[in-house]
C-alpha cells in the first residue's frame, strides 16, 4: 500500500491526493502531525534531515521526499514503483 504522509492544509498534498484518486491508485493518508516520533524522524531523514516536508510518499520501503506538485514527475515516480501503467 502506498503511504502518503501529508498535512491537511498543504495544497501540494491535496493535488497529489487528487491525482492518486483520479488514477485509482489505492493509498493510505497519514496526517503528519499525528505520527509517532519514529515516523517523524524517518520522514525528516528522507527529506534531508532538517524538517519534514510533505507530501512524502512511501511504497514497499521506497521513499519519495516531499516536493512541489508536478504531475509529470509524480507520474514518472509512480510508474517506476509499478503503481501506474504507461
């Protein structure tokens, strides 16, 4: 299952979630502020070690750091993980 670490006021998170729903990609939404300390530390590490950045995605142990929504880049990354077909 694709895990989406997000913040409910983040416009890039909302666009990412809209993209996933539109492409019928199942995911688990995880509100970043409600995550245990160990998860927050991992998300911070994935994003360079200074702070958490959302939306951060995780699938089968592979991580995608948080970033500005870019449909083409998100599509490419999801295809690489086998979650989106060509």
